[in-house]
C-alpha cells in the first residue's frame, strides 16, 4: 500500500495540466473583477456626462 502511495506522490505527469488550470482560473477571475470595476466606473461617467449635457439647455 505504501509503495502505491509513494508511486502516486512521485508521478508528475499531470502537474503541467494542473498549473495551466490554475493559471487559467486566475486570469478569468481577474478579468471578471476588472470588468465589473470598469463597468461601474463607466456607468458613473455616463451619468455625469448625461447630467452635464442635460444641464446646458442650449437646444
């Protein structure tokens, strides 16, 4: 039994796949966070610009 566990522990054939999965998950997570931050700020900018344009009353 210990020999089987030792063989499993020493086998590194899937280590690169695990690394890629972790890196991909981190990139997707950071992209999602960045999207929501940019979305909130751009909505605030649109509201401010719309208010400034509506306040001009030049039409």
